[in-house]
C-alpha cells in the first residue's frame, strides 16, 4: 500500500487545501486515490450529527463514495486538540476505529492521502501524539509550512522532530494560505529552506482565493509529485 500523511508546522497552515491539491496531482498519474482525515475537531452540528467539513471536502475532491464515517471516523465539536476536545465532550478518541477505517480504505485504493490534525506533537489521547499515529499507519510524511515570517524555525523544528521519531519525510510544501503580503520573508523563505532543510521543498503554492476544482488543478501543477510516489 502506498500513501502519505500530510501534517503541518502549525494549525491553520492550509493542510486540507494542500491535501486536496495532492489528491488532484496524484489522480493525474492514473492511480486510484483515497483520502482520509482520521480525526477532525471544530465540526458543526447538522441535524444532530457532527459535520466534518475537511473530511467532506477531501472525500468530494477524491471522488469517493465511501461513508464519511470511514473517511473521518472520529469527530468533535470543540476546535481544540483531539485530547482536549475528547475530555470536554466526554468521549475518548477511539483509535481502533481509526485503524480499522484506514485498513478498509487502503484495501480499496492504490494510494492514500491522510490529513492530520495540527502538527506532529498535537496530543490525540493521553501521551499519544500525531507522530505516534503516523508511525502506526506506517506512512511517510509531507509537511505543510506557511510562507510568512517564522516558517524557517517552525519547519526545521518539525523536520528535526520527525527525524528523531523515525518518520520518513518526503518533503515540505510551502503554502501561501493567506493573501500574500509580498514581504521580504515570503520572497526569501523558499530558497532559505531549500538550502537549510535536509528534505526537499516539493513546491511553493500560490494563494488560492476560491477553493474550487479548477483552482486545485492549478495548485497541483506546483507540486513535484514525482517525489511522492
């Protein structure tokens, strides 16, 4: 089974959009692509059920007909780290449910794109972190980084921690997830990371104002997909 796990240097760096763009890029190779967001917090309640907007979006972009209960098996209302949301909502994260869902999807699709929640050290349950989930799923990692000031430190720390945890990092994708400020940091960060980072920069994605299928197709062209498969 082939696949990748998409994590971030921080929350709100645009992992879902980047994951969707990766799905689009991989689909062009002819592989059947499945997508998954195992745990999602900050879900809205709709008709008495929690609606995982990120999971729903990934399922749509991948063209999957699988139940959202498989694509995003664990969902919480509070926009917090899963461990914290689980305590507040009195419902522990069911990791076995996550593993079973992943196993089922990985048997249906040739390549899986799995989006994490936050960064590597976001706690899922007790002392079980996102990095532990990645190891359990046995997937290499793509790190999504912001383009703005501070990303050099955040990115290098994330790559270094992943290495210490024994994770294989395929590379970094720099995502302009906010309207560009055209700052000096935004202009110089990609080349600085190419020089300092021990893993490749797989792409620098421009800001996408409206996330549509056509827009994601354009973003997909910025990703060096040859290094992912």
